[in-house]
C-alpha cells in the first residue's frame, strides 16, 4: 500500500475499534484489504471477501424489480427520504460466524462484530430486516431499496402522520438515520437514480450528464459496462433492444471486436435516447391501461399507457426460433410479451 493508504488504514481501523465494530482476531480466515477512491476523493476501505463468498450458501431473498418499486407510487405530492447511518453496521453478526469475517492488514488481524460490506449475503439480510420492520406500511406510504427509504403522501397532513409513524418505527427498532442523507417535505425527490414527483418519474440529471460524456467503448468489457448502465433505464427508451442489438452482438465470445459505423450509430442513438428520456407517468390502478405492440425482424416492443401518457416502454430481442415466425405469430408473441411486463 502507498503511504497515504497506510495512514488511512490506521485511522479507519482505530475508528472501527472505537465504535466496537471490529476486534482483534486469531481466525484462520483472512481476507485482504484494499482501497478504492470515492467520487469526493476520499478513500474507501474495501475487504476482498471473494474466497468467503465462494463457499457461502447464497440467500435467495428477492430484490424488488425497479418497475414494481415505482409502480406503487400513485398520485403522491409530498416526499421525504431517509438514509440509514452506516446501514449494514447496524446489524450484529452471529457469534459463530464472526471469525469468518476476519481480514488481514499491515497492523494485524481483525474480525467484524457487525455486518460488513462485501459479504455476499449482507444486502439480502439487511433488506429482509427492513421489510420485516416496515412490512405493514410497505406500498401504502413507504418504499425502500436496501438502506434508502422513501416516504410519499398525497397531502401535507398525511405526510406528517406518515413521517411520525416511520420515525417511531426507527425508535422502536433502534435504527439510526444519517441526517445528511435525509431530506424532508419535498415536492420532488432523487431516489435510486431517478427523479420522482407528482408529474411522474424521470432520469436523474446527474445520470444524463454521465451519459453525455461517456467515451466510445474500446473493449467488449466497456460495452458491457455501458449496456449495464443503459439497461437500468431501458423503460424510458422506446425500442431499446433493437437499438442496442448491434452492441450486444459485439459482447459475444466469438464476436470479433471491430468498431464500425453501425456500432457507432447504435452507441450514439442510445446516448441520445437516454439524455432526452421522457417523463414517465405514474400508473393509477383504478383506471384502464392501454398498450401498443410492434414487431420487427430484430425484436418485439410495446408501450404501456394511461390517459394518453407513457408509463413504460419494454422490448426484447427475438429468440433464435422466433426469427422464423411469420408476421402474425410475431405479433401474437408481442402481445403475450406486453401482457407480462
């Protein structure tokens, strides 16, 4: 490690020891430590638990799909957002499992007494806890993603009551929020990469700025990185799969990586669509929905609408067998696909 990293390591170890989050260890386990620089320039201590994760039975607790998460928001006008302080560290590790969290440093062996970042089951375990704690309020006026909680209400009086309930739950279960990560009484809010308001959902401007400056991919790995980012916002992009099809083909193992005008056009078109993504309306379950389908020899596409406004776009590439379908069968496949979104 560089001298600056060693200095940071010593400081972070002292902080974790003082808080009672770690203790000296004699465990046979021992994961290495490295540092990653954060956006603000500070260093984040990371523990490489890959070997531990390989032999860990994975917790299959489901994460909510993004569209299911936002579909619960119906007609809200007031928002508050609460971020937990040192989220995972608020959960203790079972005594028998503490030695497995051991990590080795220049200044000795230590093990975590609380949940650590990097352990494969940490996010699912934490999500399970938060869902149990807020179960009776989920999809009524609370939605959450790991340690970010969004409270939404139709009126000021409702919002005051909802905030009081959520804060009481925090108090009852000894959960702690970080004030700098909290925002209250908002008319619109940034939440997991989106801006949510009573007008609908849109892509966070910080993300569109990142898309504008995204450099041309130079390797298949670069393409996967870009497509992974773009896929997160695919519901905002009409015919996403068809546009991304050339880039997707370049990521296949046997594909020869030769950038051409076709790939550049696909790349620039996706960037444009994401930069100027529309505002999607929030669905209202008491009204009828309308969807429109389209097919091509590349993929299937559809749009879900209500009151003449777009709720979401969806698309996928054709399967190998579907490429031989006649047009009327493809149209039927598009209808089936649309009904499943």
